[in-house]
């Protein structure tokens, strides 16, 4: 997120599209921020989609939480005219107690341990102070655990605990109003047609044994959660294909995307 999110957005899109293409299919492009940590977030065993308090711990916390959610939306929209003012508003709204953490997120290189630690600490602070709901998922070969058929609308902290042996992601997309295609039909469409029917919402990305986090704003509607990372892509390959000089490993033997192996699920936000 913030300054580092410019790289995050590019690398996430590259990661999803490159890996999907290597697996022989075109995936829906997406961009967002995720933090990885080996420590589970508080209440990770709580019921999925657990509602928050809906009240921030203070007016200052409410201002920061609102500004941070706006930053996530600005980067997700890919509209550069929205990004700079959103980041400026967030900086102005940062409480003194969180200033060092936010400065660390701004200064760190996306994907670095420093970035992951700082972003994770910021999300933990938001968990304690924003009153947001939580959606705690697990990812393994090849399924999502803990995703209920219905989730409450509103700002939500998404956490993906990777309990498998491959790298996984939880890519959330809202099915546009009026679209009646099934999940299988949406997955079968070419990328451009898929994007015409879906709106990116957020993504959490996690290596084996780690937990990825993101902050998302869930509006009422129909959603899909998918993992487009391919079978047989180990962490080293993922890093090679998502870095600034991304390329496909010459010895890659990728299988189909996890979404086509069962790691795709529909749910409703109400």
C-alpha cells in the first residue's frame, strides 16, 4: 500500500497473469496489497465473517481507518488521479502512535520482510481499533476453508492462512449486478470478458506456513474467491515470476491454476 503499493500493484498483476498464462489459461487480472506473516492474526480461529464492533476506538482511529480503506480502494481502481490524494489524506490522519509503522510501510520495498512486518503491524492495529469485521480463511491443495456461503457487508480484514504446501492466494471479486453466469462459466471466459463481468475487491497472498492479510470493503452482492496460482509453482518460482525482472523459470512444469482444481468458491455479501 501507499508508496510501496505502486510496485505491489504491478507485481501482483504480473504474478497472476504470468502464472495463469504459463498454466495455459488467461486469468482475471487484479492488484492490491497483502502482507505475509508466520504469526496468526488475533482471533484467527474465530467464526469466519465475524462481525466487528462497527465502532472505532476513537475519532482519530475512525479517521485513519476510513482513510486507509480509501487508499486500498484507490489502488484497486488503478486510477492514478485517486491515489496521491488518498495517500495524502491517510498521512494526515495517521495517529502519533502509528506514525512509525506507517512511515515504515511507506519506506519499505514491497515484498520485503520490512514491508510485510510493517503492513502486518498496521493491519493488527486496525483490527484492534477500527471495529471492522474479519474474514479468516485457510488455503490448501486445492480448497478454501472457512468461507461461508454468506458474509456480512462492510469494511473487513481478510486473512488467508496457508496450511498447504504450495503458494496460495484468496482473490476476491464482486460479480457485477445483472450478471447471471455461474462461477464455472465465468472461469471459462477469456480475460477481457471475465473482467467485464467482475470487479476486483481485494487479495491476500501467502506462502506455505504464512498468513496473508488485506483490508477490503465488501458491498452487498455476489462474489467469487479464487486462486489463480498454478499447480507445481514453488515459492522460489513465484518470486522469480513476480519480481521487477519477472520471467518464467526455464524448468517450470506448471499444472492448471488452482481455481481449476477446486480452489474457487462463490459467496454472497449481504
